[in-house]
């Protein structure tokens, strides 16, 4: 209507287009100013969320060119359609066909709202899947009881394995008599710890003649307490024992290795370690455990009795959660008395697994924030569209109300298209 009146009074199409772009320029300029202040204020929180150090360099000309260019592009894209729409029709046509134009405009806007809601729902579904995936990874059974397991690295206790073994045994003996007092369990010495990754990859030669090239498997040295401390399950055979001298040359395999070898039983089975001739008796099968986070599949692996090798890497103890700080302080005090020149360090295996999913959690948070923003934008679009449609049907609503239509009838009429 405004455009028609302007044209009746002699306004040219160019003047109409200039008015449209002038109004949009003011709106975009105010939006840019508010956005710039918002970004400046929220940037520290955003950096914390994505764990990056993004800096706004106000002296960088490229930065300002980018902002002005983006503003100009926004004005152009926002004003192109209304400028063409308002400048083309003749004044009389605009004045006489206002209703059809509004209906056409509403249909056009509805198409964009449908697209907007489609993208929003896709974001929401993606967010839900990510939340469920992370929840699955956090709660998934890793094959061992990882709660309240504290591991202490012993790599600095000596330059060679024998020295580390002696020093580690000394620390274990020093805390042994205090188990009842502080409520912790047995201690276990292992080469690696689940959650920290197993790095040894050995080539094994089973009895089968079809595997002349050997099979690569992960390997880890453990002690006789490993099974109890980690709460593992033994599906076949027996575990290592300090009372069996033959365990020096024995190995255990996990279920994945058992399946890969295609055996029905381990009875009488042996595996060549490094070569076909260096045979090792297989004395048991341990249930599979996740030695890494769930982003990595469980791999076939073997366990060797570490007391006969230069193996110590970590000392692991299960403690009571209610006495965690008290127990750790005791460990630290004992450690400092025995090894004053070596810093005391520890990590929670449960927390180690949780931090492995940090990237996924940050991605979920970012998608969550953008999903909320997208939903808010969609709701704003619906609000504007509903106000426009209500305004265009105000006479119809009035007539229906005069004829006895209730509020529920009017709401149903207005919401039918949106639904």
C-alpha cells in the first residue's frame, strides 16, 4: 500500500529500491553493532567451550573488510526480493490486488519457515543422537570395574626394569599393612593400564599352518594380582600364580584372540612368540576389556607374567570412594618418605576414560547451543508470520466472533496451517 501511494505521487522504481535498501541498511548496521558487542563479550566463554584461543584483532584491516563485506552482503540478500517485488507492479495494480500479494507473500514465507524448521529438527535429532552416543560410551561395560581405581606411574623409580621392580615392591610392602585402616585393596603392577593405551604389538605364530606370516596382537605384562584388582573374568583355564615356576613361559589370551585363532579349547595349545620355535603355553582366556576408549575396537591381545620381565610401568590400587582424599594423602606421604627426589603422581582410570570423550562432549555442547539458537530463530519466524496472518484475517476473525465463534475455534483456524 505504501509503495502504491508513493508511485501515485510520482516515485520512480529506483527511488522505491533506494528506500528499501536504506531502511535495511539501518537495521543491518544496528544488528552489526549489537552482534559485535555480543561477540566481544561472549568470546572468552566461547574460547573456553571449544578450548581454543580465538582473538579479535581490531587493528587488522581484513577483519573490518570482512565485517563490512558481510554487512553489505546481508543488505543485498535481504533487500533484493522486496526491492524487485515493490518496484515492478503499477500503482493501480498494487492498490487493487493487495490481498493476493499478501497471500502470495505469506506462502513464500511459509516455505522458508518449513525449511527453517526442517534444519532445526535435523540439528535436534543430531544433538539427541550425540547425547545418546556419549551416554552409551560413558556407561558401556569396559570389561573391568574401572570405578575407584587409582594408578601411580612407577617409570621414574629406576633406570632399568629390575630397579623399578625392587622399588615398586618396596612401596607395595610399605602400604600393605595399612589396607584395613584406609580401606584399599590389593596393589597390582602392570606394564600398561586400560585407558592409557597398550603400545606393545607382537607377532605370534599359532599352531595352525595357515598363518605362516603370523598374527599381530597387543601384549601387556601383568602380575598375579591383576585379575582381582581390575575385577576381570576368566572364561577358561587359570591365571598366573607366583607358585608356578612354569608361568614364566606361559601366556593368557583375551576372548578376541581366542576367536581370531578359531580354537574350541586352549587345552594343549601354545603360541610362538616372535617365531614359530619360541613356543609359549596358553594357560587361560580372559574376558575382553577396552584398553582404549570406545572409539577404538577391542583388539586381540596376550598377557605375560611380568614378574619374569623388566615390565613395571604402573601400580594400580582400588580404594574406597568415601576415603579417597585420606588414602591418597597416605600414599603420597609414604611415597615421599621412600623416594623424596621423585614426584608423586596418580590418575583415576575412570576419569581417564571420561576425558577420552572430551571432544565429543564439546561437539555436543556446541551443537546444543546452535540448536537452541536455531529453534529460537524458528520461533521468531513463526511469531512474525502468525502476526502477519492474523493481521490479514482480522476482518474474518471479527465476523466469526460476531457470529458466536469461540476462542478455541479462532485458535484452531489460525494454527491449522502452522500445524
